């Protein structure tokens, strides 16, 4: 009966939390962003504390430096990326038509006729894909806007988030101690173990993957810009930022950059090969250097599970859901593995005969 009450308690707590996020998702964006920022910067504050700096001084120093770097990045990159994005969207129909002509010339119109695809069909299909893509982008932008529209203005997002991050970062250790004091005494060690595993999974992925995304974005952007590829800075940074979804960022960046390179450099194969080599090198660095060093291999987040979590949380809670999808999926993964480990040692798994009888029976069958 006690176990049943505990299950009901945790299910009710989860339902209340999900309902709270769903109900207040229009105004949660700056608070979730501030919490994420405090979580990311807490190890830096702890290290400064160990060096002798007071917690208040460490918090102020970290946030001031972060805000300065963030503002500088916005001032330096945002105008360039905005201009490149507008130019890219304007040139996209022409790029698609040029790429189609190159494919027709390279493969021959006879190939398309043999498979029953005509030029009009290709244009119609491409037009449909572009329409769907534009609709998806418009929906995503609308979701982002809706996530902050309930605030007084977009500027308030940049005001509220640092304030929330400041107070959370300042009191982070005290909040952890207070929550620890609320744990039920009977299951305190179990909950602590699960919390450490969740923190390891979230920290290993979020903190590490943020570093990987920035490094890859800078690498792709600089590499593509050095080749002289049109929109290289935009494509490189975009591919790096989307790299938090395994294989998706590099694949999208490679497809878009190769399409632009074919139109721009054809028939200069060395330049096209250089664009390809940039993404091959980036994937090698990510898989053999960045991921093992910064993320680790024991985070327990399968790429398919991660993509499902992003779609599911984004569908349910909008842009705020996409922000909490990764840590929530990591925590759920830890709980699922814990539940499976409990099940694998329970009578539900071994049956009434017990574990010893199952092992003996297995050895007898092998013999």
C-alpha cells in the first residue's frame, strides 16, 4: 500500500508539473532561459569560489562577462547574419532552378524521362517542398514569437533572464541543500543517486554539447568563408548550432553548402571538394575529439530518443518545450533505466520460482 501511495504521489507531482508548464508556457521563456544559464555557469562560479572569490563577486563577474560577450556577438554577427539570411531567402528560388539545370545537364533529361519525372514535375515537387519548408519555418518563428509575446516586449527577455540567472546562480548551492532537506528519509540515498545520475546526464550533454556546437559553428563558418562560398558564414553557424541534434546539423549544412557550391563553383571540382572536406573534417573532429572530451559517452541519450523528445516537447509546450526537451529527456532516461533495473531484480521478472531457480534452469538448459 505504501508503494502504491508513492507511485500515486510521483505521478500526481509529474501531472502537476506538466500542467504548470502547459498553462504558463507563454511567460516561462525568460525564467527557463535564466535557469539554464545559471545551471551552465554554476561550475564556473564554484571554481572561482575555490580560488577565494566570494560567491556574490563570482556571480557578478561571470554574468557581466557573459552579457558583454553576448552583446558583442549580437552587435558583430547579427547584422551580417541577418543580411545573409535575407539574401539567401531571396536567392533560394534561383539556386534551386540552377541546381535543377545542373542535374539535368549532368544526368541527362533521358534519365528523368525513364523514371517518369518531367521538368514540370520536378519544379512542382521542389515548389511544394519549398512551400512546406517555408510553412515550417514560419510556424517555428511563430512559436518563438508566441513564447515571448506575453512579455511586455522582446527587450524584457534580455532584462528578466540575467536577473533570474543572477539570483539562481547566487543561491544555487543553498537551493540544492534546501531541496535535499525535503527528501523522504527512507529513500534519501536512492533519490540522491538518481539526482547525481540526472545531473551527470544533463551536464554531460548540455554543457558539453553547447561547447561542441559553438566550436563546430566557428569551424564551419570560418572554413566555408575561406573557400569564398556564398552565405558561408550563415550556413556554417547554422550547421554548428543545429549540431545538438546528432548528425542533423552536419547533414543539413552539408546538403545546403554542397548545393550552393555546385551552383557557384561548377565545374570547379577542387572548390566543391574543399567544401565537402570541411564537413568531413568537422565530423571527424566531433566524433573523435570534441564528443569524447567535452560530452562523454555515458550520457544515455540515443539520437532517436533525443529527436523524439524535441518534437514531442515542442508540440506540447512550444518553444519553451524545446528548451526543456534535452534535460527532461535525460532525466526521464535515468528514471526509465532505474525502473528497468528494479524490474530486472523483482519477482515480476523472475516469477514465483525466484531468481535462483531461473539461473539454475538456465544453466541446466545450457548443459
